[in-house]
C-alpha cells in the first residue's frame, strides 16, 4: 500500500486472470496487485468466520477479483475436501 502522505491512493488493477471483476487504476493512482499467487502456501488467520477451518497450511488455488474492499482467493487445505474463498486480509504468508 502507498502511504496517504504521498498524495496517491491505492487502486486495484485489472489483470488477465480477473478481467471479469477487475478495475483499471485512475491516472495518478498507485497500482495494487494480489499479494499471493497460485500455488503459494499460506496460513488462514483463525477467527470468525473461519473458526471451524482446518488448522495448518493452505495452498492458493486461484486469485479471484477485487471485491468487498479486498482481493479474494480460492484456497485449499489437505485436511479438507473442499476449497474456501477468503479475503487477502484473512491470509498470511509462510
């Protein structure tokens, strides 16, 4: 993210993998992109709404479009049979 003191505001940018819901940055805006990439190992931050989620590591399956004020991802744990959709702010790198 860009500090507010520099006069720029972060704006999501449209990418090939999220063209359906991406955004194009306004002139003079800082470009913000996904923090995690497909195949990367991450940890899900526990708490509501993920209190029943499996503990341990997850693998990023796919980057999803920007929405609800945050980038989203599809992630998968080896301990669960299904994938989860989570916000970037709910993940931390390993």
